[in-house]
């Protein structure tokens, strides 16, 4: 339990820390490159699901399992990554994560062998976890506020959306290999940026002198509640983004390019709504809960419309609505998690991320199986729409989605800095 005195001490430490630490352009760029790389690897396989299934001689459900394999290790490594960052520093962990990604995606290009792909994707999940948590801590070290967190999350969504939009344009016979090559190239670029960034010491807000054991974070019912909200929103958006391109391609209204563009909008919306949700949590924290409710309703409506296989114009609107709704909880949930556990802010964020990734691990292959059922994937979208709607029941007044504002509009303890 965090006492008021401890919160006050932390707040005072925040105001005194990292004075004069400005950093250069590479330090500013590095966290967002890490976020972009991790985001691209969320959807680069799903974007070319059909060509990959053909090249590997497997079903769409197996391709979904490749996405789930990376997300599984990504989820498992969330809290361990935070502890590694605490011990060795964000820059060192980021370099390790990006190196793993370059190697794993390079191996994936060697041959269209299912076993090789599974091993490579399991390693990819380790790399993305290390990279994403390290990038988050780089922002923390620069006293990044809640809005910056939203921008960090928006960068990941932009990358995932670009993968959905661009990769389906590649010729089908080489699309499977381009999926791996593009990821390896982005990771290599990130490795250069992070390696050239200044090797700063441990900067940023000080931690409380006696932090609780990480297990206490997992047992915190308050974090469980807001984590499930994030899991329902982000997890659902990834499920839709992973499979909606394939679903629309099989309908009568979309070419492969049009389906890819529409599917990308399910993630592109987060570029706007994630920073906007962070701005609300920082400047108008009392509106955080209504904003999340609006996002969940938008996700429900957009997914339900997509399940109808609508004409192109309506499908574009529905996909954009899903993307906008999915991004709203990111900033409020993460700032709320940090506010609830200032002794373990990175572990708290890792825990809510873990819950969301569990939804993806379980949901992606199950959604893929619905393509073998009547409706050719429609049942999967209907279930996801229901998941969005069910999350509304978690928006109770007891749930904390943003820090308490202090005089002048800033959060008490500047808790937005702890990521």
C-alpha cells in the first residue's frame, strides 16, 4: 500500500530530478522508433495472411498462430523486461531487443518452413517486449507527460496500420518474405538510432525507497479492473486489424488493395485518439472515464458494421471508427496504472499490457478458426463486438483512469512521468 507521505516524497523528487537534461534529436527519436518497430511487428504477418498461408502450405488459423506466438512471448516478457530495464538501463535493453529482432526476422526470410517461422516469431516476441518497455522507460527518463505516452502509443498504431496498408500491395509470391525483411530492416534502423543515442546514466524520477514486490501489482484489484478495460479495447482492435483484411477480401465489395487500406484504418485511428486520450487524462482527468466509454461504444459499433461486410464507403467509416475508439483508453489507463502504483510504475504498465496481450494470444488463432465456419469469419467479428460492449461494465467510479489534478491543472506527483 502506498502512503500519502510516500506519494508526497515521490512528487518532490520528481520536481527535483533531471534538471537541465535536454538531450539531442537522437534521444528524442529513439523511443518513438522503438514504438514503431514494435507496432509494425504486431500486424506484419496478418497483413499478408493469405499469401503466407499459400507459401507455407498451411491454413489461415496457423498464420494466426504465428501472430499469437510473438504476442505470447511479448506478454510473458512484459514484467521481466521492466525488471531488466531497472537493472541494466533502457538503452542497453533496447539494443538487446532490437538485435534479437534483426536476427529473428532475418532467420524468418530463409525458407517458408512452418517450424522455422514459429521459432522466429517466438523470438520476435521477446525482442518487441524488450524494445517496447525500454522505449517507455526512455520517455520516463525524460519526464514525459501523459500526452507523450499517448503519442508513443500512437506511433505503434501508425506502424501497425502502415503494415496493413502497404504489405498487401506486394506481389503475392514474395509477400511472405517481404513481411520478414521489412521487420528486419526497421529493427536494424532502430538499432542504429539507439546505439548512436547518448549513453546517459539513470535519469528520471526517483523510485520509492522500498518498492513492493512485483507480485503485489498482479494482485491489485484496481489494476486488474483498468487492465481489463485496456485488454478489451486494444486486444479487440488487434483482432479486428489482424483478420479484417482477409474477411473483406473474401467479400464482394473489396479488392486486396481496398481491403488493406480499410483494415489499416482500424489501427490508424489510434494515431489521433491515443494522444487525445492522453491529453484528456492530463488536462481533463474527470473526463477520462466518459472518453473511454465513448471509445468502447465506437469500437462496438464499428466492429458490428464491419461484420455485415458493408460496401466500401461504409466499411471505411466503420474501420476508422474502430481505430478511433481503440486508442482512447491508452493514456488514461497507463496514467491510472502509474498513479495507483508509484512504487512500481513500470511493472504496473507491464501488467496492463500483459492482460491485453493475453487477449490477443488467445483470440487471434480462435478468430482464424471462424473462417472455416459459416459466415467465413463473420462470427469472429460478432464476438469481438460483444467484447467491446462487455468492457463498459468495468467503468465503475472506483476505477482510477487518471491522476488527481493539482492546482494549475497538473497531476499530483507528476505521475505521468513514470512509465
